[in-house]
């Protein structure tokens, strides 16, 4: 999903560009986060990445109750409650952003900005010297970056022409036609596998895993360096049966590197900021012992396991 303006320039919806990132591939990297994702993972720590549209986020803890946003909103979506607090009526809010400009406390932010590939590349280029010196490069993440394939390909081409190492971080839920095109000039893929059982995968992400697993094998056959990423969620996918099935699948396809991403609750306040419910609110953090057990199980399939 991309946008075209009157000059026919393709624009992409980006919600963050993180410089000096060390967790999204080798070396020092710039990670470009695309907004919009076809999955609905229950634990998602970036809920603002899911919608394919810009969204106004309201952080009530930061509000100083000046009430400037009540006046500024053309829809009357901001309400003063009896206790003086401010709430946003999400059934009325149009995510226009008019309230952001008047807020003196930075309690409101827009997630998602339509940008041209040149605008994004201007940011990427700034750190080219770090990419060279650290064997780093550029990672395209999300959301799901392949959901804005034309825009992504334009950015990959620009990086390719400059000789920057590129990495695509994907949930794998995309047509093969799109993935093959996107990955033709990419150096590395970070590929999420969330559950090996199709029904359970659907329960926790909203989609079946068949296409994802097929795509994992096809990408491996392209010969691109590939790391599997496994978000480990207590009580949802950390059982021995699932870990063994994952180990067997990786061994079968000759996939040998896996990063475990242990569950954390760092994104929970963003759900409130978007006026959404966080379904895993009561879920306790992962026990270190259980992460160790998972590492041992996966290592028994001769996999190189990292905990990120
Ligand atoms: S984003 Fe626009 S519609 Fe929504 S509360 Fe702010 S001013 Fe009102
Ligand atoms: S403008 Fe900002 S600080 Fe003022 S009431 Fe609205 S959210 Fe709170």
C-alpha cells in the first residue's frame, strides 16, 4: 500500500527511522520502519505499526491539562472529564493531527508520515561512513515492509547503487511474486516464525502459517543469508512441542541461525495511546530458565541460537 501525489511520485508510510541500530542485522545500521502489517500478533510491541494509515497517539500521563486540544479539534473529539483529565473519543477522531501542534506537553504525536524515497534516503545516507566502518548497513522493517513493495524496491535500489548492505525484516506473509522481486538485490533476510501449528498461528497472529513457511523455504533456496526470528511468548508458543517442530523445520530446510526474541511488555503504554486494548496485559515476563531450555532444545538441532 503506497501513495502517489500529483507528480506521480510514490510515497511510503514510515513511522520511524532509527539510526545507529545494533539489533536489526550486522554492524551499525539505520532501520526504516514501515507502517502497516497484515498480521495482528497479540504481543506486538509496536501496535502503531499495524494500521496502514497515520494515527494520532495520545499519552495521558504527559498531559498538563491545558485543554488547548479541546479548542483545536475540528471534530470535538477531545473531552474534559469530571476529574480534569482529557480523553480522546476514538469514534470521532479523524487522526488529522490538529491537536498535536497546540499541545505544549508533547502528549500527542503522529505515528506515520508519508515520505518519498529521496526523503528517506537522505536520512540513510547520513551514516554511510558507519556502515563501512562497522560492516553495517540498512534494515527495512515494520510493520511489514513488503506490504509497500514498490516503495521498498525503490529504496533497496538506491542502497544497492551506493553499495550499502541491506537487510529485510519480514513476517513472510506476502505473495512469492512480491518477495522474489523485493529480495533480488537484498543481502540478508530476518524472517519471523511465530508458531509451527497453523491453527495456533492463526489464533495468535490472525493468519495461517502455510504461506509463511512456504516462503521461508523459497527464500532459503534463493541463497540469501537468512536468520529466523522467534518471538518467544510465555504460554503461547514456548512449549517443547512447538520448539521441536521449529527445530525440525529449520534443519529440514538447512536454516541454521535463529534469534530468540523474549517477550517483553515495553509497548503496552502505546496501546492506551492509540485507544486500543492490550490483550496480554496480565502476562508475566518470561522466566530466564525457560529461555535457556528453549535455547537447549533448538541447539539440539545444530542451530546457532542467539537471544536478542
Ligand atoms: S487528531 Fe484531529 S480529530 Fe483527532 S483529536 Fe486530534 S484534532 Fe481531533
Ligand atoms: S493540549 Fe496536550 S497538554 Fe493540553 S490538554 Fe491537550 S493533551 Fe493535555
